[in-house]
């Protein structure tokens, strides 16, 4: 564990050393970083039958970040003109080091996933802006050609060892178990698949509730791919199951006026207790964040559907008098959630299937999602239970990843649904 973290730190430090020493083209650096970080964003268009837009989205985002880095570079060049000529050669590492630290403040349409702080979660040092600042400016000093710069850089980097590591939080006095799913996105919303998909999850819920100590069973985002409130039979089945323990089900909610929310349904004591609505929506996925052409874009890409509706605040609920936030997918990576006063415990549900290519079992998106959640978990002292479609389930305690295992519902290549009880390492 320590060896892996040290290797991760050396890789991160080596990457910053190359970036700060190398006289790169700002545009192409931004373009390539976007390509590596965000190539998965366009994959979701495949599931709307707009495959040809995947390269357009990838290149478009690359150009956008390329322009951002080009602007930063031009401002740096202008600033250098005001410095004595003997100082200009020293500007590059400090200018770009500062830019890398300030990346989280660049958040077009609230999307701030291009930031380096979360990468520190894989190292032995606390993932904080201060840690990244010490790392970057220590390396910038090492790059200077003078001996005093290298000495100053060495002692600056030693400051990382002086940063205290914050202790883990106590886990809540509530027994929670997850149901994760592995259902490819191209099957998940097909009408013919829904009965088998939902039936498999009902079996998984029943299986977990047979364990008498369980107080809450959690399923992923939209694990029931329909507006659950319009299906009274399913609501009744889940209500009856909840006599043995509370159930939090990811699904959709439709109002009489036709507004649709991305929600979690909380069942307990034989009834539907609460509908927990999503507050922070995904830009261009759940709403169009443009003042013009919203209806036209929705008509072209989303079959004339309206934007999802959003709740005025983050959803909260209680189990056995213990308060929790509910974070639905994109909310898990929203700093606003972690800055909101309230519970230190969070239940997170996500559907990451949108960001896998068809017939593929690997995507970088769940990794980025986890790293960002780890970073905020550490920085704000949160305990987060996360269960997903296509990327398993896990627990984050002050940035540390721990096991959180229950039952996984798997769609096999032959179209059958199987349950895997993770704690028993065998199929059911």
C-alpha cells in the first residue's frame, strides 16, 4: 500500500516536473489534457443514436480547453514584458504552477473536473490545495538553475511531511448494504429488458433484507428505469418489502404537470416515506445550460423532452435517527454539496453506464468520479457510501477507499440476469 502510494506520488511529481520545465505549446497542452481527461463525455451520444457526434464532442472540448490554456499563456507572455529580462526565464514554472492550482475555479456550466488536487488521494500526503501548492512550487524552485533554488525547492518539498493527516470519521450506527448493477447502457432503458432488470433487483433487495441486521438497502441511480410513482404495483411491492428494513431506490419521478425529476425513493415501515429529488443537474445531460435554443436542442437530441426539474436544495433523510445527504451521480462531484452545512454522512448513487463504449468494460469516468469524491471526502470530513451501475460499490471515509459490499445484479452476454453476493464470493 505504502509502496504503491509512493510510486503514485513520484509519478505525479515527475509529471509536474516535465510540465513546468517543458516549454510547451499552451493550446496543444490544453487540447491533449482534455483528450485524456474527457474523451468519455461524448460516449453518451451513442445511446441517443448520435454516434457521429462522439468525435465532434471530443474535439470540441479539446479546442475549448486548448483556447483556455492559450489565453493563460498569452497573459503570461504579456506579464513577462514587465519583468527585468534576467527574471523572465524564471517566470514559466511559477506562472504555470499557479495556473494549475487555479484550475478548479474554471468551471464552465459548473463542470470543474479538470483539477489536479484529487490526484493526491493516491499518494501518502493529505489531498489538500496546500499540499498541491507545496508540491508544485517546490518543483518550480528545483527547476531554477541556481543552487539556492534547488536547496529552497528541496526544503519546500520536505514541508509535505509536516502536514498532519486527518483522522478517519466514525461510521454511522446504521447497517447499510448496497445493490450495485452491471447493465450496459444500450440495454438498460429498453422496454423489453425492464421487467427482467427490475425483477432481478427485487430479488436482490429481498435477499439483503433477509439479513435481519440490515437497516437500509441502497440501489444505484435510475436502477428502476421508469417513473416509479406511475407504477403503483411496484410501489406496493417495495412498500411491503420495506417492512423488513428501509429501501432507497434510484428512479424517476413525474409530476401531474409532466415535470420529471431524477430521484431516490425511500421506503420504510411498509410505506413510501419520502421522494428525494436531485438538486444539481448534469449540464447538457439533464438540462441545457444555454439561454437560447433550449427547446430546439432538446427536440434534436432528446426527442422533444423538456429539461429535468431540479429540487431547491440537496436531499436529506434519516435512518434510525441518523441524518444523511443523498447525492445523485453528478452531485457526488459538486463542491457545493460538501460545503453545505448538514450531515457528515452521504449516500451516493450513480449510473456510469453512459460513459462506457458498447461492449466495453473499462472507462476512465468512474475513476475520475471516485478521485474527486475522495478529495472532497477528505477535505470536508465526509463519509460517503456509493453504489453505481457498471462501477461497483465502495465506501469513502475521509478520502480513504474501503469495501462496501452487498449484492451485484449482472446482465450476462446471453441476456440473463444473475445475482452475485459479494461477501460470499459466489453466485446465487
